[in-house]
C-alpha cells in the first residue's frame, strides 16, 4: 500500500519536473530556438491554435527563426500573435515566410530572465513539496485506518523524503543549467 502511494507520488513529481523543463524551453536565451514560438496561440479560422500546427518552424542559424505557414492566408494572424507575445521581437515577412531575427540579450534582460527562471524553479519545488504533503497525508491515513503499522508509516515517510530530496535536486540542477544558458554571452 505504501509502495502504491510512493509510485503515484513519484509519477506526479516526474510530471512536475517535466512541466518545468517544458516551460523553461519557452524562456528566451541568446540563441534562436523553435521552442520560443511553437506554442504561441494564433487566432486562425475562428479559433486559437498553437503556431506549430499552422506552420513549419526552423532555425537556419543561431540568430534566426524562420516560420513557413502551411496556408499563406494565416501570415497576418501569425505576425499579430508574435507581436502580441512577450518575446519582444518584430517579425518580417516576404509574403511566403516570416523571419524572426533574435537580437543579443542585454545584461538587464538577462538578469530579468534569470529571475523568471528562479521563479519557475521555486514554483516547481513548491509543487514537489505539495505532492510530498499529499502523500504523507495518505500514509498517515493508512496508519490511522490500521492498514499499516507505525513502523511502516515511518519507513514510508523516510522513503518519501528521499524521493522529495531527489526531485528537488533535479529541479535545482535544471534551473541552474537554464540560468547559465541565459547568462551566457
């Protein structure tokens, strides 16, 4: 029973770490990356759709993103979505493709992005700790309902703390790597 709780909690913690990884890919670094724009919501054909469903996104070099819409009628909508995003990049189009030139980041912008990374890392740590709390409650309930012994409860709590520490360390490593990437000139 405790193993079920631990397995379920570990799955949730893995999802929290994966969500952090996904979110950090959208934070801009000095390099061009399709992940910066692929999830932008574009108003096309009466509904909001992710950009990667409307266009092919490539990075021919480290400072350029090229977006080639599958349907040329969506170019204006894609441009509008990019301009309204928080990227701070002006798109240019030639009627066939949209080009985004990624300017180098200023020192102030790098620091602001680093704060954003730290904030996301902290949110992920809180999510992992909340999952630990929920699992602890479940283990205590098992012991209260006399389904496990008090010793089993203690062992379960220790294993849960080890699991939590492991995922907190992983979140911190991911955050440190992203901060280093953002601060890289």
